[in-house]
C-alpha cells in the first residue's frame, strides 16, 4: 500500500513544493523510525519526566505553566540587563518575575544575581516585643520588658543597625541572646571605629604628605595645566616642614609672560606643622585682622599670600629672589632658580674658593640691609639652607615667615638670623665675617653697645626696644618703630600690595 499525493496541476492555489518520496507502511512501522521518534521526545526532559509519573491534566497544565514562567523570567533577565547597561545605578525587575520551585534546580541559567527577599529563610525573626503596658501574661507566667531572655533577643536583632563596616556575622538568624552589657560594649566599639575611620579619611583627603598631594591640591594643579598656565608638571624637587616644591614647564598667561621653567610651592595642608608658627603671622599687622577671623585650614592659604607679598617687596628692591607668577589658594607659582631642570645649589652645599666665599658674605650682608631698610622686612629664618648660589650671586628664598621690624619679636628674629649667618661664614674661614653683634648693628643701624656680658646685655636691650615699640603702638594705634626717625613715623610707607 502506498501513500498518494495531489498532482501539482490539481492544486487550486498554484504550484506546491515537491512531494515527499513515497514510503511503504512497513517502513513507517519500523523499529528504526520508532527509536528516532523516541529520541526526539527525550529533547524535553522536564515534560517527559513528569509525564511518565502522572497523566493528570492538572499536573500537565502546571508543568506547562512552569515552563512558561521559566522562559518569562529568562526574558525578564535579558530585558533588565539591556535596560541597565553599564550604568552604576541599576533598576531591578525582581518584583515582576515568577517565583517557582524550579529555582532550586541545577540549571546554569539560574546562576544569576537574583535575590528574593520576600521569602528569605535565613532572615532573622523579629524579636517579640512587649505591649505598651510593659508586660505580657498573667500570674506566674507574667513577663516584663526587663526579662533577660527577651532583652537578649532584642539586642541581637538590634545589631543589624550597626554600621556596614562592622561585620556581625550570621548570628542574626540564630537564637542568640546578648546581655545589655555586651551589647553596649559592642555599640560603643562601633561608634569608636566610625570616628577613627572618619579621622583617618579626613586626614587622607585634606593633608599633603611627603612628596605627595591631596586630591584637592591635585585638582588645582590639573586646572593650571588645562588652562595653559603650565605645560606639564615634572616632579618634586624639594620637601620641607611646611611645603613641597614641584618643577614645571611654564605655559602662558594673558596678563604677564610665564617663564620657561617654574616651581609650584605647595603649602602642606596638615595642621601639625603650623601649630607653632602662629606667632609669625598673628602679630603681623598686615594679616592680623584676617587671621583672627579664619579657621585653621584657611590660615594656610594666608601663608602663601604672605610669601607672595614679601617676594613682591623684595623684587621691587631688586633683591635676587623668585618672581611670583600666580597664586591659587595654597599653591604659589614662582620662577625657577636654576637651569635645565637642575635647581641651584644651597649655599651650604656649594663649594667656593676663599674669594667667592668672601664675596658671598658681603652679598648676604647687603641683602639683609636691603630687606630691613628698603623692604622693611626681617627674614626670620635666614640660614645657609634658605640661600641659593646661582650665576655668581646669592638668592634668597622661603620668605613666608618674614615679618616687619615692628613685630613684637622682630628684633629677636633678626638677631637669630645674624647668628646663623655669622656662624656659617666663620666656619667657612671668612676672616672678614662679622660677629653676631656687629652684624646685627650693621643691618639694623641701632648701634647697641656690647658690654662685658655680651649676649645677656645685648638681648636685654633688644627686649627693651621691643617693649618700648609695643607700648608706642598701643598708644598711637599705628605700627611704628621709633629708630630711624625721631618723630616715630615708620621709615617706609607700606607697599600698595598690602
């Protein structure tokens, strides 16, 4: 018996595909074909498994619904992934998915970051709370809110309110009972760790460490590069107690030309270095009013501004010193003293012959006189560490702490500078080097006599002059130093930049 098909010419809707080759009924009923059909049925294991167990229509409907829900959830996952993309803030479609027992299967498709919190078997049960009246039960079975077991369970549940960085483990899902003493100790430890972490974070964010800068300072430096003020920043060339100095290639400014090589003096934003240096600025009349109104961190910016003003005075008097290019908060951009990325050596490191060393001494003497008489400034930290030797000349740097002679300790700081200079050149074998007393009188012009007990009497006279000047200031309300003029007026008017 053979299967029969329509002739192509008799099909009313046009030509049809070639008919399948005819086969006998014996071939249809063969064992080989039956095996092939059986293998195709095995392609649906879930349906086959359940179908072999039951013939109930209800069960088959549930299995089909389960298969449909699985495909729906897979599609929902793909939609969620496409919707969120690479965004850091993601939207969850969890509430729209179907929850079925097949989530416990071993299928690799189920290994996704779905978290069903609606039926979490490990979620800690809420502790039983006592009613408003403060007790439950009656008679002998009464339980108050102070019951140790109730309070213990409640304290265990309250550990969930600790900070995220405090790891409480999986004790929330257990029947643990914490006493009030233990819970209070854990709570206090948690608060202490939070405060310590906050302090460390603040120190890291706001401090400038050795040869490194904090994020805010880096941002200011990047802005200078982006604005074209700097071409690039090459690296650190010097570190000190109060600042870190970087070398950079100059760019351009509309107001003034920028040197080919510049330095960035970044004042450290750690407060520890400035706690003992308030006396250099709080009694300086140029900054006294602003100093009292600023918080400690903004005082550091005042140091950068003070050095800028001092350098402007020195440049006006033609003293060899760095030229200010730009001031941005606590970053001062200045011209570079050196050549081809090599900074000029400090006076303590340079090797000079006797004639050059003698010449250097007289240069330093002349520079100290110019600072005191022309600029109305005392360096207050002058030594061989803050003097550079470049192109046969002595250059003065680091004048952020420089003050005026009318400062309550101005003459004491000048005497200290003279001692450092005199000691250095005498050790270098300069016979022409003056003693500390002669150098002080030569710079200040005070001509204080030197008695038998030289230093004690000399310092007593200096303190008396400072006290006399302070009393004069309080009476007249002006910052004067009655030395060079009989009428008590200041030797020079303050600069316009102040």
